[in-house]
C-alpha cells in the first residue's frame, strides 16, 4: 500500500507539480542542473496565478487515492483475519474478559456480585465466571508440604485423615499442654484460603463479540470500578499482580513514570555539563554573566 501511494505521488509531482513550480514565473532560466532548489517550490509561482489550481488539485488527488488505498488494504487485512479466526482452533482466551476493581459489598461475596452484575448488563452473552483468590505464604507452605510428603514416601498413595480433630502438643518449655501448637486439618486451612477473594475475576462469554463488547465498554460511571480488558494468554498472566487493587496499579504506573523522569534528568545533567566544558568559548558569548566562572 505504501509503495502504491508513494509511486502515484512521485508520478504526479514529477509531471504535474514540478513543471508548474518551475514555469510559474516569467524569468530568465538556466539549465535545470544549475538551478537552485527554490525554483521547484510553490514559492516560485506568481501570486493569484491560475496554475495554483493545478497544485491544489494534484494534492487532493494524492490524498483521495491514499485514503481509498488504505481502505482497500484494511478491508483485505480484515477479511484475512476473519478467515484465520474461522479456520483456527477455538481459543478460550478469546471468550474471556479480565475484570478488576470489583466493588466490595457487606452482605454478598465477590462471586455473587460478579454473577449479578453481568447477568443484569450482559444477559445474552454472559456464560460464567471465576473469581481470583489470593495465594499467599500459607498456600506456598501447603504446596511445599505436599511435595515433600510425596518425595518422602512415593510408594504409598494415602492421604491424611481430614476428619480428625485438632491435636494439641505439650510446650517444650514448661511441659504443660497448650493450644498454642495445634495441627489443623487441611480442609480448615484451605477453607480460610478460599475465603480470601480479591477484587478480580475472569468472566467467560458465549461469543467472541460479546467478550469484545464487554472489554471495550465502560461498565460504570466510576472508571476505577468494574474495569474490563481482554484476558491475556494463560502463560502471560502474572498472578501476583492480578489480585492487586486497581487503584494501586495506577499508583505503580505513576511511580514508574516519575522514576523514569528522575533517571532521565540525572542522566542529562552530567552529560550537559561535560558537553559544556568542551565549548567554553560559546558559553561565554551566550552567557556573559558566567564569564568569571568560565575563566576559572
């Protein structure tokens, strides 16, 4: 597309605009190779000359043809993309939307809020959802313990009795029984972990169009609540950042920009100082009030 646009512009400018500019004023002319560049510009055309219409018409032709070629090229690319989407295998990520900034309520859980919201505003395309849960140090300890248990006795495939009650152990300092050290059942720990819902969820839709509409539309008047984006690929998800509050993400972005500006300024100042030392004579002319300092 770019080659077509520049080829047309080169032909029209070479055989249309340049002759008008060159012969736009009555004067003695030298050989073309000896002429100055301003002879080929629009400034060489006389004021209120009719030849200016040729200049304007050629520019309009180039602009119109460029818009038409861009439209044809975009339509061709869109058709190829649709063919690729029809022939490719179905990717669940194309039907999924990542929702952040879910406002918390006192009576209902985060999962219920998500279900009620999308059932109300996207009833025809909403399918189901999955709330993101916090996976902190407790979850890492449980995962590590399960791996260690499997490595210690790989021949057995038994599980711990989940129905056992809490066991108390005597304290090593005084010998008395205390509830400070208890072996909690795994189900109870998992229950406590599952209750830690965060303000983020993956929402699944029936069609790609429904997911695209939900991801691009502004859900509420508050831009920090119910923020929707197309879900990333599973391998591209950084789970530690998923459950962060949406406002905290904006604070991190602002901090990143400020850090970049500080780094840029700290880099430019010494570079400008070193460059100034190599051009002291020019600094004396432009900044005469620094004459004494520059002489030292």
